[in-house]
């Protein structure tokens, strides 16, 4: 049995983003090479500056062999990655980080408070925060669930 025919190998496509899932580093390496061959048919390449590898599972702290491409560039291993606005974190079980969403919410809320100050009523302020700030937070939560 080759690494590529292992169960659990998955490819998720969304617009110009590709998410490769594999239960082993060997499978990920084989899947990456297969994607590279298919992308080459369309004169496309994998951008290693925007690509990364992340481990989830009991062995998430173990060091891994690098996943390399045909031109000998290496895709780095990271502790956190962003996919479709959601930050996925290296851990024992699948885990998303909402820190970025919280920061974005507070940043937008502070802009609202700075612009209107104490001029507007509480109702108007809350409505502005609901319309301008919470939409991003809800979107991230909806994607994460």
C-alpha cells in the first residue's frame, strides 16, 4: 500500500485555497507531490510563502521531516495557520483560535466609540456595534462550527 492510498487522505478546495489532510507525513508528502503534478498541467505552482504544514493529534509536538516540492523548496511546519479566516492551532485535538476574531471585534468597536464618543444614545451605539462589529465575529464563529 502506498502512502497516497492510505485511508483518511482528503483534499478540500475553496476558490484558490487548497487544504490537504493526511493521517501521516508520508501521505501528506505524496499528496503534495500529486497536487504539484496536477497544478503543473495548468501552469500553476504551489506558493511556499503562503503554504504551511500543521500537526493535529497525539504526536503534535514531535518534529517532522520537511515536506519538500520538486524544486527542493520546503513547506514549513507551523503552530498556527489561517484558512478561510479561521485560525487552526496545533494541538492534540482539532482546535480553532478566536483571538484574531476577538481583536478584530474590539478594534472595530473602538473605532465606533472613537467616532461617536458620548454624542449618540446607548441604543444607537449598540446598533452600530451590532451592524459594524459583530458581523465579522459571527462569520468566524459560523465557519468554525
